[in-house]
């Protein structure tokens, strides 16, 4: 097991996790409002909001159909877990692995806690592109263009010259004014342009020497905007673009509704992309590593270390205190874990949460409603998975079913191959089909047994 993968793989932490929503939930009812009931319990609006918050979906885009499915999912996990309440084997398994789900909840809750409502910083750029020529140096030409543009006092004249000089059709469309670009977002794909522009005087054209072209560009403005201001800001840009295209006779008039829709798409995409970033979480972890003298055991930790009876091999060290294999086994039962899964849990959950436990914000995060909800949700989810799996395992694919499936598809799907050559493939296909049917049947059975009901009249489109 290559534990050094920790450093290389750490940026992918939440690829297997769910990500956090970056702006406030729209309120159409209190968190305590009951949206669904079942014998022995209820699901509130707050439960649904917290799950959506953890999903990274814009809350104002959740349809009533999606809300309905969210409530059904929460109910399925709770009711399936309830079915295993007296199952000693399942409860012992949860006892051995419960800390793992609590740490998973801690990670996601920390990300939400650390994410502040920092504004989006957008830069408006005007640019003319001069492509490089292997036969001659075009830098003097680019510098002359920049000087000429800077000497002009009329925005109309500047626009005309940019259109005339630029060798990129895309930048000609709006006199070189590209779609406002987010410089506070990561990654900044235009960093090679935005970095020098941030240093340059606002309104002044400069020459940027890039790999294949010279960019004669200026920073028109830098704006800080809240998430709910983005759409209106983009609308202004697209209105200007549409008017310029109309004046030039390039296209028919674009309706305000189309412009509004396009602007909203840009805004949603921007917010969604940043809601799925872990930068602040990892920055916080890296700060804690430095502060607490983090060390990783790269040499002694091997797969066999996890089968040693003593568990003395250390994994990491913080403030001079080592965390050993024995400590790791306290949060997860490693008996049936392969090396790959072990590494994933180590680098994605165990090590980051050991570091986060030293954060000054640790106690506050542990007391959040989101953490309380998620640690319970993940335990129910895990138990539900075991319950469904046990139910599916009872199902058997008979030889008669395989023979019937084969006879119907012998000459088309299997091209006349003998049954023996495709029998296992058929078995797997039938098992998969049965599993899908079984999951729905299990859900229906649970809902009937516990009298599960959704108060659909309380669900409102695009509102949580």
C-alpha cells in the first residue's frame, strides 16, 4: 500500500463526498415544518434543507419532483435502518464503523463552516489579439497598438480600433470586451492575462506576451458581487453585446428573455462551480499541518502493518504525538478492507479529520445542526445499504430463468454461442435486473409498513 499517495491524492478528497451549497436557502417555511410522516417519526423542512445544502445543488433550482425524491430517500434510509435495530450483527458492525461516518460528516460540515459568503470578484477585460509570426517579431506592433489605444479618449474610437486590429473573431464581437471573468474563483484559467492586468493601471492597455500571441489588453473594471447580483451583472454585458451585434447588422434582435436566461446560466454555472471547491478546507488543513508539525510515516507503513496484532506502526505524527494503526482501527473495521480501500479511507477521511480535530473551530463545527444531521444520515445510509444487500442476496437466479433468457436471445444477442459460454453473463444480467426491481420493492414495502406519507401540498417549485 503506497501511503505516499496521500499527498498526491489529497486534492481529490471530496470527489467521493458530497459538496456544499454556497449561498443561502430560500425560505418558504420554518425548519421545523413537517413535510412527511411515518409511524414513529417525521421528516422536516430543515432535514431536506440540510441535505440539499450538503449536495451542492442551487436551492432555488430544486423542483417539487426532486423534493419528493429527497424526502423518499431520507425516509428509505431511516426505515431500513430501523428494520435492523434489533439485528445484533448489524448493530455490532455499526459500532465498529460508526466513527468513520461521524468523521465523514465532520469533513463536510467543516467545509460548510469554513466557506464564508465572500463576494465574487469579476474583472471586465477589453482585448485585441495579435498572433505571433515565426518570420517576424510582432511585439513592436503590439506595443504601438497599445500606445495608440491609450492615447485615445473616445470609447467609441477605442472599440473601432480593437475590432480593426484584433485577429480573433471572438474578441471582435463586442469590441474586444470578453465575458466578465471571475478572478476570485479557482482555478483561474486566464491567470496569464488576469495577473498582469491586476498589477496594471485600470483602463490602461498593456502588452501580454503569451505562447502563441500578443494580447493587447486592459482592465476596464473590477467588481465585487454577491451571488444574487451575478445574473444582473451578466445581463448588462449581454445587453451591450446584443445591441452591438444589432447595430452592426450581424443578427436580429435578441429578446430580453433570452438574454436573461443566458445571464442566469452564467451566474448559476459560476456559483455551482465554486460551491464544489475545497480550497478553504485544504488551506485550513495545510495551516494546521504547519502549526502542529505534521509528519507522515512514508517508510514503515505497509499493508502488513494493518494485520499486526499490536498495531504499533505509526501513521502520522502531530505535535510529537503519533497516531498508530491501532488508533486507526478504532474508527473502522479493517478486517475485510483491501489495500486500495484502506488507502482511500486513510488519505480522504482519517488523516484530514485527525488534523481538523486540532482546529480552533472543531468544537463549534461539532455543535452545528448540519453535523448532527449528517452523522445520523450517513449511519442510516450505511445500515440501509446492508439491509437492502441482505434482501437482494436472498434472491436466486434459477437455471430455468437462464435457459429462457438464452433461448430468446440465442441467435441475435449471443450469435449462436453455446449456453455454457454465456451462462455466467446471463446470470449477472438477470441478477442486476432483479436487484433494481428489488430495491423499488423494498422501498414500497417499507413505506407501506410504516405508513409513510408526503404532504405534497407543502412542496413549492424552486423553493425550500
